[in-house]
C-alpha cells in the first residue's frame, strides 16, 4: 500500500521554529516528525510514500533521501503552498490515487498501532481515523457520526453534536480512491477551493456516499 503525506504548509503557528524549517522537519525527540511517520508506515507494511511539499521543499527532499531502504519515497511540489490550503495539496497528488492508499496530514504523530487499527478496520471504500475525548476546542476537526458512519466533519460543528475528532489519518480502498479523486476534481473547480481543507471534500461526500470511521 501507498501513503500520501500532505506536508506543504509552513506551520506558522509554530513560529519562530518554522521560520526556515518546514513543520515536518521539526525534531520530535530523537528524529524528525516525518521520520516518525515513515517508521509508523513501514511498521505496518507500507512500502511507498508520496510527500506533497511546499515550504522548505529542499529540506524535505534531503530528509526523504536519508530514509535509505526503509521506504520508497518521492515528492510532489505544491508551488501554491503559500496561497492555498491543503485541499489543493491533496488534489496535486490525485494521480497517485490509483490504488489503495493511506492519507496523512504532515503533522500527525502516531504510534504504529494506531495506523494498524485503521488498516485492520472492516474493509470499506473510505475509513477515517478518529479519536474521542472529554472536551473539544475550536481548532479540533470535529466529527458527527451515526454509529460508525460519518455525517459531518468540520471545526465549526456545534459541540452538542460532536462525537469525536479526525486525527488526520484515513485509508481508501477499492472504489474509494476513484470516488475521492473525482470529488477532489469537483471541489477544486469551485472558486473557494484555495481556502478549503480536503476534509471539506469528505464532508460533501458523506452527504451521498458512505464514509466510515
């Protein structure tokens, strides 16, 4: 299976740490954030990673070259990283969505077992990894569910309708990659696309398609 990692943004909320360093290159303990992600991917048998870079792309390239034989890593450059949100980064990787794949936010740090649970979930076209906690804040990407089906996802959901939060990790299988790719194309054609998150595409799909968690 392939992983697509969205790592084009600067991470301005982490300034001054990210003044010249892309967020995925930040050291977390003994290694960079992207190295932790690659460790989690390879521990689950994923042997390809496609990283969408933007800010600090040269630094990302150097990190990918240092992965050695752990994973086959390539990159796609989003030249519009400073004027668009991650919907456009996701769309730029659409040609890589030709088979089953995992989609990761570039700042999601996870234990390998978390991804393992997602991959072991019932095989469905689209499955989003979520978390449950006692309280949610305005920056959480909140979800509303009906059993395990996604009804809505967004930061502005009313708190009394929230059942969890997206952790920035999902898997697409079977018809899922094609359905998502088509939905991305429709979304990018809209004038507001540059200011949208890719999860807005999943929110729209959930109105007519089954998106699971």
